[in-house]
C-alpha cells in the first residue's frame, strides 16, 4: 500500500473517531440527564470512553506519520489536513473531562 494512501486513510479514521467521540459525549450527557442511571446510560458512557481513548491514540499516531510524510514531501498531506480538522472535538472532550475532574473536588 502506498504511504500517502495509508496516511490519508489514517487521517480519515481520526476524523471519524474524533467526531464520533463528540457525538457519544453529548449522547452520554443527554441520556444520563433524561433517563438517569440505567443500562442505556452505561452503554452510552462506555462507548464514549472507548471512543475517547481510541481517538486520542489514533490522533497521535496519525499526527506522527503525517508530519513525517509532510516533511518528506515539503507540503501538507491530505492526512495531515484531516488530522488537524479532527483536533477540536478531541480537544473539547479531553478538556471537558479535565474540567469535570478539577471541579469535583477529588
């Protein structure tokens, strides 16, 4: 497989997981508030946690590979553009968890 195609697909994977993480964050908050503690809220929060961890790992891997490719080609690759676009939802979710942890008094 061509390196440029692999890095573009990796960038698209980061884009999809980043926005799925944001969707499941909102879904977990909404279900927890509306329904309360039940199996639906546990499922939504569990899926959010799964996407939360996966999006952070895939983001870092994609960033490393795409920066390396961009330096070799002396231009921004498609995968790097997709990775940069996916930064806001991932950063928002990590920032939301950080703020929640700081304000709970643990």
